[in-house]
C-alpha cells in the first residue's frame, strides 16, 4: 500500500469494485453480492490488511 500523497488523489484511499474512488471524506454504502449491504470502507480496510500480510502492497 502506497501512502505517498504528493499532490494527487487527495483523500482517496481505495477503489470500489466498479472503479469508483472511495474517499475518507465520503464513506459510502455499496451492495455486495446480493442483499447484504456493507460499507465499502470495511472492505478497503480488510483488503489493505490482507495485502500487507502477504506483501502485495
């Protein structure tokens, strides 16, 4: 996971499955595999943890 901010992608820390940037300033709710509604930020945090654990960041 690259945390370099420089001057681009301000506030964006993840991308949803449909390539929509997810910002820390606009946490959203997305529909994931059927009726289960999850916060997209939950997936981003879990994914970041998995990437870190397996060295794929």
